[in-house]
C-alpha cells in the first residue's frame, strides 16, 4: 500500500472502470483491508475506510443512530 501512498505505483481510482491501474489500486485496497482486519482480529466487513475526518464522524453518527433505533 505504501507504494500507492507515496506515488511510486502511480495514482488510480480503485472504483473506476476496468483498467490496469484501477485494478491494481483495488487489489492494494483489498490487501490493506485484510491486513487491518487481521491486525485488529476482526472481520473485514467491520473495517470501513473513509476519505477523511468529516466522513468518519458522519458515519459514526449515522451508525450510532441506527443502533439506537434498532
């Protein structure tokens, strides 16, 4: 994943169309997802990557409300 963060592997959107840089980025994200889940000893479904602090905070608020309402 470091090569994608420092730019040596190039930059690509892992969610965009079927092109090689995007597929490589998607594979790197999936590996990072699995690595973080393994380190935290949880399921990959429990790990959510966000784009920044505001998105993370909003996700936390929405999830908290959903749990309270359930």
